[in-house]
């Protein structure tokens, strides 16, 4: 297998060193690793994810988004199951901030909703996910400050956008395609080799734990290369929005996940702004009247580019 070793940034290094390393990596490969992250233990996280995705099928159906179970009212937060003939072969759980932490002015946007949790997982697991969400959000905002400095902006430039954040804390369960009960008779041979097809992420920053599993591949110099698993590392990559508003000074890189033939899990965190955030079309220029409304952009991107959201309706 053709591997690529991502550059590692020690978060206990000096800020000057971290900013310099981000400046180098964000415009080249668009992927890097970070380590020595306070509050994160990979094995504890893996145990929690396995427990969550190991609940009964009847309990899972209670968490399905409405486009998978019309009896449920949640449209954005919750569980998305394995789907027949889907290019993405995975079970996804998406969690957002509680509504109590969202201002009234933002709650009118329908992507804000309470995240349903399974009853039989108990309070302890929900509390763990909630704590980890907040740690990931704090980490994302911190990384955004390094990016701002690397771009020659004030360290707090992005802070105002992440109030009432639409950030998503996601856990994913993958099974080998050959061992799956869903129909796959309409998929090509290429699709059958993947559990997530090639894509770029939509938002600002993705903070990913592969939880010790391989399978992630990054497009580099015209070919996909596999990323080695490293214990207690996060993989960081940059999204389309950040690339767009920096005139591609920050690179959003194509990546995919291959079927490695075993059951596996992963945990990405997608750093997002609030829905109504007016993001300048180029933050390196001073054109305050030219902007993108983030939530509208996000819905358009996810429904047109990601198969798991192809039937999503904002209603």
C-alpha cells in the first residue's frame, strides 16, 4: 500500500512554531496531524463509540433523522443508517450544541435542534459525548486562531463566527461491504472498494480521530495515498469554505475512505460557524459588502455533494 506520512504539530510547542507549521502545511497538502491534545484519549473514545453504535436496531430507529424514519421529528441531528446502493457505506451519528446554548436569534434556523440520544446508553455516555463535543469546539476555535495568525490576521478574527456554532460532532461505524445486509447490486466495482467516495469537506476545519484504524486516503500528486494510523493523534484538514474565502491560500484536499475489510470506527468533528454568519468572500481583501451566508452555503453543499444528505429537505 502507498502511504503518506502527515506532518505532525505538537500543540505543546510555542505558538510561534505552531503558527509557522500551520502556514507551511495549510497551503501545500492541506492535511496535518496534531498531538499532545489535552483531554483526549483515543482508547476511551473508541470504547464509547463502540458502545453507542452497538445499541439495538430498535433503539437506533428512534434516533433516525426524519428522511430515514418519518415518525421522527429531527431532520439534521441524530442517526443515519446504512442505505441500499449508497456510495457511502457507513452508519453516522451527528450531534450539535444543545438549544439552550443557542441564542434566540439563531434558533429560528431549522438546522438547530436537540440531538436525540438512545435511552439504553444511559446518562454517562451522553455526558461523555457532550464533554468531548465542547473540548473539540474549543480546540477548533484555537486552531482557527493559529490559522488567522498564519494568514496575517488578528488572532480573534474568526471568533465572532463561531458563537452559536453549527459544528457537528460525528461518530461513524463502518462494516465491510461484503458482510452488509443492504443491497449493493447497482454499484460499480470502484464504488464497492470504498466506504466514502472522494470529496472535500464543506466547512472550515475537520478534526478527525481515526481511532487507530487505517482506511483514510488523501489525494497527493495525482494519486490517493493511505494515511498511517498514529495513537492519540488528530488529523486536521481544511474545508471548502476556508479555501474559498482565502482565495485558496488554504487548501481543501480531496480524500476518501477505502473498505479495509474489517469493522472500523472513526470520529470527525466539523468546525462550523453559526447559520446566519456573513462570511466575507475574501478575508484577505477589504470588501465587507461581499459575503456568503454560511448556513445557506452549507445546505447547498451537503445536498449536492454528499450522498448521505441527498434526500435532505429543510422543512
